[in-house]
């Protein structure tokens, strides 16, 4: 899916009941257009190395899961 367009990723995620985890605001826009689509976790972290991103994400992951379990369709993580 790395070479796929946003619309293709959106459709595939919706079809398979996946959660989209992204730094791309385009998926936030798509969630507003198609509220029946997949939940979106919008990571609002600046550019950083992979390990830094993984460490940051690991720390916030439990709260992300809580929000998704509550039925949130858009989880913005700052």
C-alpha cells in the first residue's frame, strides 16, 4: 500500500475494518467527508527518526486504544 493513493488506502481500510494511523492530514479530511470510513489516528509529531517515533507512539498507545474503544472515529495525538 506504500505506493497507493489516499483514496485507495481509505477504501481498503474501510473494506477491512482497519484503523488508519497517519501523520497525513488528508485522512482527517477524508474522515470528515466519509464519516462511515475507518477510524483515523492522526499523529501530530514533527519529523524525527524512526526509533524516536516508535518510543513516542508506544507511550501514547494505551490512550489511543482507550479512545478507539470509546468509539472515537478521529483520535488526534499531540
